[in-house]
C-alpha cells in the first residue's frame, strides 16, 4: 500500500503541474488575443479544435494506454504540452487563426492523454482498497485538478503581466519539462497495461452501465459549457460592462471553488440521505447520480427565470453560478467514481478513454451551441438549453445500476 500511495502522489503531482499549464495557456490565449483585437466570440472559437481533438484523443488514448501503459501515455501528453507551449512563442506575424487553432489542438490532445492516464491509474493503484477509499482518491485527484486549473488562470495572467506572452510560455514549457523528467524517473513502467493486446474495436464498451454513464456524461458537461464557455463571459463583458480581467478572475475563482467542492464530494454525499442508506465502505451508485442530476436542473432554470423577471443580473448570475457549481461538482465527482467502479482492472484504460470521449463530445457540443444560442436567444436561451441537457443526463442515469460488492473489486 505504501508503494501505491507513493505512485498516487507522483501521478497527482504530475497532473497538478500539467493542469496549471492548461489553465495558464487558456488565460494567456484569451487575454493576449483580446489585446490583439479579437472579439470574445472569435477568441472562444480558437479553442474549437482543443475540444474536438479531445474526442479523438480519448477514443484512441484509452486503447493506446491499455497497450503501452498509462504512465507512458501520461508522459506523451506532457511532452506534447511542452511542444504546444513552445509553439506559441513565435513572432506575432505567425500567430494566425489556423496556427493558433493547431497549437490549441495539440494542447487539447495533450490534456486528454494526461487526464485519461492519471484518472485510470488511480483504479490500478487502489486495487484491493475499499470503495470509499477509491471514491476519496478519485475526488481528491479530480477536485484538486479543477482548483489548480483555476489557479492556472491566475498564473497565466500574472506571468503575462510580469514576463509578457512569450516569456510566460517559455517559463511554463520549461517547468513542465522538468516535472515530466522527475515523474519518468519515479513512476514504475507498465501501469494499466493489459496482459493481452486489445483490438481497437474494443474501445467501444460492451458494458451497458458504462454506455449509460458515458451518455449521461455527454449531456452533463454539455449543460455546463452551453452557457459557461461563450454566453456567460460575453454577457459579463458586453452587457454588464465587466473588464476582461474581471471576467477572467471571476471564472478562475469559480473553477477553484468548484474544484474544492469536488474534492469534498465524498463527505458531502456521505452526509446526504442518499448515501446514509448505503452499506459501510460502499461508494455511491446509480441512484446517487440520478438524484443529484435532477437537483442540478433546478439551477440553470432558476437563473433563467430570475433574468426573465428582471432581477439584478449580476446578483442572479453570481449567486446562481455558485450554487450551480456546487451541485455540478458533486455530479461530476459521482460520475468520475462510477466509471472506475464499473470498470474491470484490465479494461479500465479503455473504459475511461471511452467515457472521456463522451465528456469531450459534450464540451464540444456545448461550446458550439453556446455561441449559436447566445447570438439567437441570449443568455436566457443558453440557460434553458443547459436545463434541457441536465434533464437528459438525469433521464439517461436511469440506466445506471447500483453497485454490488463484487462489482467493486
């Protein structure tokens, strides 16, 4: 168990370092290209390939991790992020929209390789542990990642102010390269590698629970990004008159708070009526996912109704977004646990890859619909789309089974 904890800490540390660069590069691109005269919607579109290639990466990445080992796919992701950061240090004349989108595509591939590898590794490291330990480890890894991504927003903005665009990218690239070297030295080889070489067709799960969960995940993350990616920041900037720094700081604080709630999800759920009924040592099941999804649907609908009634928009959005974030974080943590709990040890990489492919698909759909819905229906329209997505996730969660003891081992 000591070796498992040590490996878990190494993986988590590497994941943290990567996540800081992921948040920082997003904020650097948003602020720098806004300074160059890009509209908020044009800046958002720079991330389109970032989301699209996440779908492809998760589909292929899980299969690749099962063949060559999760530690190797994690380090490939780190290396690609180093290259993506360095690629943006070129002169301004080179920074055309296609070039930046290509660099962001590389960063998106790197992010999803790293995320899939880190989260799937937890299942192998927690082998033989209790279900609550697995839930706790997954929640801490996922929650801390989101908190640090928000911290990365601050790091990116601070480095931009201190060192400029290219200096900031150089520092992030060198720092991540050093972390990658350390994790290569400390981690054992072959983590998550299947004994037999899986065929590519095996990435499509034949386990109904994983398919239902992946479908629910698609709509859950679409429900967030359908108003959070384009609609909300453009509304804050254009309608409420916030500065770009105020928008960035607010979204960063929201992501940090969301991460802390996600890391605390096991304690929050344990106190709820839903989990108090569970057996000792058993994590949440399908009923927990359904319960929290239906609760989540109340908040985007409530925010939309508040705006339509003419209530103060800034108060409605700040309070509503905080409440939405708390319940969304609990939903996400439950999903992240269930995908590992439903997976066999030797197929965890491919199942997690398939699941995060659905996650990336939901984010892409949410990003595209967010821009279209905001232009045609305003922020209230984005919020009603979000409500519909959450309800779809809740209904799809009806196919999720409860977990028996034998399914946890």
